[in-house]
């Protein structure tokens, strides 16, 4: 029997903060003036207590790409950053496009038992959708289905070449609508990117953003909204990066279409101005945009258009990233351990970028919980519990005022680098229970 008394902390939910003691007895929460003489006491005065956060978009790389990361290494990184539930993407090797591949991933996830890993199914072919249908409808797969967060489709190729053709995309919408499966879409338009690629002469890393232009996202989001309208699927547009993409989502929500979205920390904190210092380490899909888009993303958080912030944690090794031709380097950045500190810094009233100045966006601690716990929990039916009486929720004790500097040396992701090296943080994770 274990008991921990967290005394004097402010418990944060999406509704706000409440100063209340918590007793965690054998993993179960009791609230209020609870007594247990044998409990280990944690003094949390001047600290915040958050539910273990949810990151609904990560690439933990296993199986197939263990040199970049493993479930165990990346789960450790997530937990150190206050994230205790993640949804892993299907672009592994083998890809998660069959029930057998999902089953294998679920087995592997038992090694990372300090993190609740859920998995998205992928589909590039009709056969993959058949497998998903079976997973969702056959009673023998009930438990496995409980580990699947939904379906992910790519409208254009990205790392792993999982781009799906128009027919498969349309069928995916039909199937997801019929079975109420959450459908996550990578919104870049293949044709627009192809045309842009032909016209870009530039050879440096800046070309990456020109070859995957904002119009590509705009067209993809427009087609996703049209399909959502036609079929009535629950669609989630992930890692939106442009003002236009978000404007379309804002309007679709006003029109009553069941569409939700997330944005990623690299688009919130970095822009094309960072290529000069970071080179291919700032290469990801969708790519970095101009400062105007970056500001529009914060605006869409402020007005409620954005439902979640998700990291798109996509580690690659330093060797892969630092090759001579930056355009040949793989796309993706790690981010699962730095998300919460970056957001805490903004909530503390500071802009963390060391060289770009910006008005500090308005963000409260309860917004962080809403964007990184409550909303993803609901959208993907993850069944995680809020900090309530009797719940078994992992707890994150946060020091909101402590200052420290990000350095890859102290982070836990296997890749050993971060695009935020040397950034000064205000607020960090003290303990995860
Ligand atoms: O930058 C990215 N990296 N975007 C993706 O869509 C895939 C990801 C990866 O798996 O590396
Ligand atoms: Zn991704």
C-alpha cells in the first residue's frame, strides 16, 4: 500500500485552478482534507498540479526505425515533459495498416509502461480500410480496438510515403462516418506541392517552405471540409500551419461541420526566420511558415478555433539531419519533452524565443489543460479521467516560476538534439506521479 499526500498545490483543470490537497492512495485520488499518517508528503505550495497531459500526434518509431527512437526511449521523454498519454502514428515499418501490425505495436508498448500509448491505423489502400472495418466491428478485436485512436490519412507523401489516392481517401471518409471512427488528416495537397517543386530554383533549406506552400494546406483543408460535409465524418485536421487553413476550419465550425484541429509547437514558436540558425533541423512537413502565419496560429488558439496542441514529435538522428544537402534530410523534429515547458513560459508571460521578439500571446494554465488534455481526450475517446475523487490519473507537479535552460544533454529522446537548444524557460516539470 502506498500513499502520497500532495499538500498546498493548485490543481488545474480546464475549468480553472483550485487550491486543494490530494491524497494518492495506490494510484487512486482522494481530494480535500484527507488524513493518512503514513503518507509520504510532497510540499506543492506555489506549485501547480496538472493531469498527465495527452499528446495526440507522435511518432515513436518502433518498429522499424529504432535508431531514431523506441517506444521506451520516447515514452521516457514524454513523461519527463509531463505527457503520459500519446497517440502514435502509423508510418512505422511495418506500417500500422493491418490488425496484426497493430497487435504487434500494442505488445511492444508494454515495455513503455510509464506511458499510455495509443495507435492510429493507417491506410494507403482499400485493403487497409477493410482491416480497420474488421477491427472496429468484430467482437474478438474489442480490446485491441480500445488501443486504436482512429484512422490517419495523408493527402500527400511525407516521411514514410503514406500518401493515399483520392478513391481511398473518399472511402476512408465513408467508413469513418459510418462507424464513428475519428479520422485524422495530414493536410497538404499533393498536386500543389508537385507544381511548386517544379518552379522553385533555390537550393538551400528555405526552398523546403517554398516547395510546400501555404496554398497546399489551404486546398487540402478545403477538400477535407467538403468531404466531411458530404459524409458527416468526425474529422481532425492535424498540425495546421497557415492562416488560410485555420480560417477555413473557423468557418466550417460556424457552419456546424464536425471538424476539429491541432497545431504543433514548432509552428507556434519557430518560423522561416529560424532556417538560418537551424538548417535542416528545422525541416518538417508541413514546413515552417512566415511570422504572419505564426501569429495567426496564436490567434486561432485565442479564439477557440484550435482544439488541441500536439507535438508531431518526429525524431531523426543528428547524422540524418546534418547531411550536406539539407533538402535531402528527413522531415521532422522532436518535441514531446519541450511542449509543456514552452507553454508554461508563455503562460508565465514570457516569449521564449531567444532572438525573435513577439508580443506574448495570452495563455492561461487552464488553457494548457484544455488544449493538451480535455479536448484530445474527448475527440479521440481516450477515456482518461480528470483529477477527480476516485480517479486514477497520473499527476504532474509543475513549478510555474522556476527558470532553466533547454539543452539536449538533459532531455531523454534518443535522437539527442532539440530545435530549442539554449532557450530559457520559465516553468517546468518537478515530478510526475
Ligand atoms: O515532419 C514530419 N515528420 N511530418 C510528417 O508528416 C511525418 C513526420 C515523420 O514521421 O518524420
Ligand atoms: Zn506526424
